[in-house]
C-alpha cells in the first residue's frame, strides 16, 4: 500500500512539474492595457451607435498629440474592420482641421463638432479624452448625435500604467514638431552685395508655404436643379437649420421596388411632415433589426444604397413624397412611374398601414405594410431622397 501511495504522489508531482514546465516554456501574448481599452471602447460604440450610421471620429484630448493620434487611428481601424458603420476618411477630416484650426489632442466645443458632423453628412460625432490618473490613465469616449445633440453613449475606463502609453509619450518627446510651416522653413541667408550683383550666384528662392485646404463651397440650388448626387432638387426650406436646406431625389437609376415590411412588424413614432423622412427611416431600420427576416425592405434598401458618391439616402415621409410629386413629376421630370412608398406609418384597428402616393394623378392612399398584388409582386416603387446642406 505504501508503495502504491508513493507511486501516486510521484505521478501527481510529475504531472504538475510537466504542466509548470510547459506553461513556463510557452509565453502567452500580453495585450497592453491601452490596446485592450481601445478595443473595449470600439465594442461599446458598436452597440451604442445605430448600425450603418456614418460617423466622424473627431478628437481625443490629451497632453500628447502622438497619443491622441494613436487612439484615433486604432478606433478608426476597428470601425473599418468591424463594418458596423462607415467612418469619414482621415484625409478629409484633416483638411477641415486645418481650415478650422484645431488639433486632434485639443478640446473641441460641441457646437463646432456638430457643424463638422453636419458638413460631412454624418449621424454621429465621436470624441473623448485620455488623462493621467494616479499611476495610470482614464479614458473617456462619447458618441454625440449630430441632429439632436443628444449623447448616444459614453464609455469610461481607468487603466493602470501602460507600456504603450509610456513608449508613445517617450518617443514623441524627442520629436520637435514645427509649430507652423514658416517656423519649419530654414531662414534664407542674408544677400550680400556681391550676390546682388550676380543673381546667378544668389541663393535659390524658398518655396511658398502650401495653403491650408479649404472646405468645399456650399452651393445654392433652385427647385429642379441637378443636385450633388446627380438627382433633382425638389424642396428648399429656406435655411440651413439642422445641417440641411434642400431635398434631393435620386435619379431613376437608383429606383427599386420593395415591400415596406415582410413580417408585418409595426413601427412606432413615424411622422408625416417634411424633414421627418430621415428619422423615420432610421426608426424603421432600428425596429426591423430586432425582428428576424426584416432586412430586404424599402427602408433598409434606402439605408444600404450608395449612389452618386453618397450613402445618406432615406425613404421620404408622406409630405416629402408629395413635394416630389408636385415639384418634379407634375413638370414631367424624374422619370417616375406610378405608386410610391413613404416612410410614414399608422395603425388602424390593429392593422399597420403605410402612406403611399400615385404619381399618375397625385392621389394619396395607404396600404398594409406587407402589401403586394399582381401588378406589384415585389411591393411598391421606392425613390430614395437625401438632405443637402446649403447657405443660411
């Protein structure tokens, strides 16, 4: 019995020793706390921001421009790879930064951030800060709705000392970035009398400093003008409140047929007024995303549409649809067909109906949201529209 016990103890020790040796021989990859926190931030933004939104990752305030750039680059890379929403390109954003004279590591006022978001046609602005806290740092990132200025979500995380942060800061302190193009340019040597007498021997002229990129000009349109996406302007509200002034109907090439709903999923809080179609479409898509099988619908296809260099199309509201009929179809413009869906829905006696309109005679009607018949086996026609900024 003693021999058996000794053998058993020996066996257990051998297993433990082997495991320890194996674990000691295999070095597990260590994820830096900064990178882990950035990844967690991206996961949070993926859940807080509506899918398929267009976002601007604007600035991360810190005491190190290099650290701010690192965090922004990682957040952009995560967003691009996760493919939950689209991100404004850094080169475009850098041009606006130069024009508006702010740095990625500095503080940006909310009103300035919202104006930048509206300029790019984005739905969400992402900004934040990374600040020293004791022996570590605190990361704070928030998402701001461009249209309503409401905070969609905020992520906070305290991290202990990060080797990555230490490395970034120590590297950046050895690189003296010029404060301006003029300061970076070497001073031209003084011109001597001999050089003045012999121009060929004079020092070559210094190149002109490159001009700061200028934001694209805001155009003025008239009703029935061709819009920036190649469609037709059909409405002008006379001011730029909310970041838009005009409504543009997509060309006929972007038109399609679709069902409003496949599974009779009811949607609350859609409106009929001019200016409500974009929000209606977002509400519909958000509601349908929670219902199995509600993807290939009129609103979803508008959100998915990329046409004319733009991806901010939506399903018009009832009154927006009527403006399109009155200002375009009645002038025989736009190559419209017959019946078109709107994004405005209502409930009657427990059934869900969506407003639609005949572009043959302007008649308004409403059909069950799952409507199809022999003339429209795939549902009614859809003409996407988009908001266009203009001067105040």
